[in-house]
C-alpha cells in the first residue's frame, strides 16, 4: 500500500494529536482509514420542496429553499437553555424554525437572505415548523452533504475538512490498489472516483457507484483471503475416494429423496472424491432431511472402506441419530455404534477397543468422541450436528483423529446465503431448500395478551386429543422487566387449567442430567405439557407434539421463533404455533405476521436479517462476523457473490498469488491475515 495511505491521521491538515485520539475512537488511525470512514447518511439539497406542499408530521426530512423574514427575540426558558425562533418564507407559505442553544447560528442568519433548510416538518396546517434543521447558505457548492457518525471531540465539519485534506493528498498521486483486470472484469469505478464521490458526491448516482466499488474492495479481499487459505497444504485430503453409484442406497430408503437432498448428497460425494479435503455445511430448514444426506455420505465412505463419526451436542440427540443411522444403513451391511459419556467405564472401554479395531463403520456419539482413549482405524469423514454448539478446538481435536478427514456440518438454523458465505466462508455450502412431500405446514397465529386464556384453551384441546405440547417463555425467574417466571408459571398451569395433565419444566438453571431427563420424559410421553425456555432441545424429534405457545413472542428474533416452532409438526398430525405478545405496535405486528405468512425458514431469516442487521442476527452481537466498515450484509448479497466468484477463479489460476499482476492482491491478503481478522 502507498506510504501516503499509511500516513498517521495526526499529520493530516486540521487534525493534530488531540483530534487524532478522537479519530482513533472510531477506528481511524491513518489516511486509508479516514478515506474508508464512509458517511452514514447524506443531506440531499438537490430536491427542493415548496413549503405549502410539505406534509406535516412526515417522518422523512425535506429540503426547503427560503429567506429569513424575521428573527424573534431569544427566549431563555431556564438556566442553560435558550430558544431561538426564526420565520422563513419561500413565498408559497411561511415556516417557523426553532433552534436550541445555537446562538452562533442564530446570529449568523441575515434578514432577507436565502438558506437551504433540511429537516422534518412539524406543527399543524395553520403553522408549519422545523426544529433544529440543518441550515446551509442557499448557493452552497455542495448540494449533497455527507453525515458521519460522531464521537466526543469530532464534529461534522471537523471530519469533512479532514476528509477533504486526505482526498487532496492522495487522489492525484496514489495508484489504484485494485489491479486493472479486476476492475474491468466487474466494471468498477476508479478508487479516486470512489473516495471523491462517497464523501463529496455530485449526485446520488455517484454515491451508488462509489459505495459499490468500496464495498466490492472490502468483500473481495476478505473472500480472496478465504480462498487463499483454503488452498493451503493442510486442506489436502488424506482420503481421496472413488466414485460409487448411490442407487443401491437410494433404492433401499423407505421414502423418496427430494431433488434438493439428491443435489446435496451429490455435492458431498463429489467433494470426497477430490484432492482437497471436503469441508461442507449442509443447511436445511427443520424437517428438510439433512440427516439422511449425512447418512448417505457416511455410506459412501463405508463403500470406500472408511469409517465415519457423527457428533451430536447432547446424548438424547446422539441416541436419535444412532437410531436413524441404524435404521437406514444396517440393512446395507453398515455397522453403526454409539459412544456416549453415560456408558459404564467397562462398556466404554470395550466400545473404544472395537472402534480402534475397525469393528464399527460409523460411530455416533457426544463429547466422548474427543477422548484421547477414542481412536479410529480409518476415520475419513467427520459429521457434526449444529456447528454453533461446538468450539473450533473441539472440532479440530476430532478431525485430528484422522489424516485430514472430510467434514460435514449440519445446521438447522436457517442462515441467509449472504451471511453463510461470510460466517462459513471456508466451507462449501449445500442448501436443502425443499421439504419432503406430505409434510404439513405448521399453522401459526399471533395474538395479543388479551387472548391468552383462549390460547391456553386451544393448547388444552390438543392435549385432550392425546397430543403433547410446549409453552415457551423468555425468562427463568422474576425480574424488573416483568417477564413471567417459568417456575411460577408452570406451577400455576399445573394447578389451574392443566390440572389433569402432567406438566414438566425445562430451563437453563437445571443441571445437564435434569435437562436430559426432562427431554427424555417428554419424548417418551411421560410429560404432556413442557414449560420451557429456549433451551428446548434443537433437533429432538417428538412426533406427538402438535402445539406450541410462545409467551412474549416479540422478545425473540424471527429466526429464533422459527427454530422454536420447528419443535412441533414432526409427525403426521396437523400442528400449530401460537405467538402471544403484549406489544401491539405496528412494527411488532408486521414482524409476527411474517411468521404467520410463511413456514420457509430462509425467507424468515432474510427478513430477520433486514430487521435486525447481521451483528444481532443470532441474538448476540458479533457472532464471528468480520468488522466490515462499508459492506452491509443485508444489502450487498450480489456484490458478495460476485467477489467470491472472482476470488475463487483467481486462486484456481494462481493459488499463491505469485503472478506479477496479483502482487498487490497478495499484499492485501497478507495484511488482512496479519491483522488477526477472523477468517472462517
């Protein structure tokens, strides 16, 4: 990178040491950081409205060109607060502007002179008003004004002046960091144009082109780093398999695979035949049949003479997978074993000996698979369920039991492809976006708290039909925010409307054994109604559960609600989900209507991403997301896919970026990796 771009921010004209400290608080330490510190918004003075045509109470700000008619005397309403009123007109109508403690601005406004006012119009049809609008001289040369995020010690003018100085410093002398062939292949504007137009645009079209270029740069270098790492030697496969016709497996299944399942299985088997270690994420909505695809991949490894292991986060899920794999594959001669922590020491030791001697082709288990005493004779495929439940070190420890074994990760959390490409950038992604035939959609209803009694009566009707149900609450004890206590609520339900039924309880403060017992009792029909928090086990199959009621549904993200809803509808009977909320705001109603409108987890996830942004998509900030400054993962999917496609092509042709035309790309990738940026 050019030395001028790396120049310390304190040496930019108008900055200095003190302001450099303020800039550092927003992540700006050098000239390149400053040029990449894009405006969060723009004040568009190019579209001017007549005062009489403005709408009182409109949320969107407008631009008005008007002259000062009268400056009213200041009114000091209390100590430290002075209000200033100025009347403007554009000859269609008058408008009164109110300023708070802005004596300098008030004094600078001159009677009879024209100004551009940018703000929201309030008041009534008799008198229009603007409170603290942005005010500019009418003939300002900049008709689109950048608005930046601020911190203590920085103002809009300080940032604008610093950016202007930085642009003057570099745009004439600094060579574009992106090779010409890259810019031409995706039709990008120059870097100089991008910096000029993202900060001081002449039109909103210029802003769009500039943001497209800067967004591409950010996503492209990140994608290139992923592809660069993926080509590393440790990605070489220790188990290159031979093609095997899967018809024997497919014909033996008691159901017909969907086209999406066949595609995912083909992607897995093809990946295991390559020289590179397969590292694949199988994404599928609840009930889409991910486990069958994983079983097919394990069968493929078996046909090639290798072992597979399947790791589940809990024992109850491990047993469920064990039963599924046995049912599907033992008729084909595959030997399936189960290894869990609850096995007696003697039985566990015996099981580990058999695994080491290759007496099992597939081993299903929990964390016991990590044990140093657990060894495999020819482990070529590692399958993990629900990746986010395991740490990187745990997965690495399991993978180390083979020679770079192929890896499959199954996730029932619908993740928009935009986010999956970043979160799981080093994994290939297979999406099962089709449900098996015959599955009935879960009918979902959103109701207000006033209908709670009626909703509980609906739950009771399902229990009367010998079905089971869930009631989910967002908190586990009494708290200031008035969330119902699960324990207290469960007791009230048991003593009241559900006195004739067995009510169970499941929350995060129970021990692991207590949680496992509660889920096991529910799964085996010893509990009719399970009152729980969101620790309700992901993936556990209880076909007789047909009803779920979610309390305070507005407190959950849409994707989380969809995951919860997926606990019902696993059998042949019609299933229901009732979302109860006290929040009747238009925003909340619109969100919950999304749940009522569709059962497509990927559509819901896309909507959730738009509403909450990527940082909070999983309910916690920064779930492994890189700190992008410009790219918006809820908006820039097309640019991300374009960047990834190009980066993959470049690495295919030049794995180590050693060609002369890729020297700058190699430098950019190394800089990113040296920064310690988390690359998936």
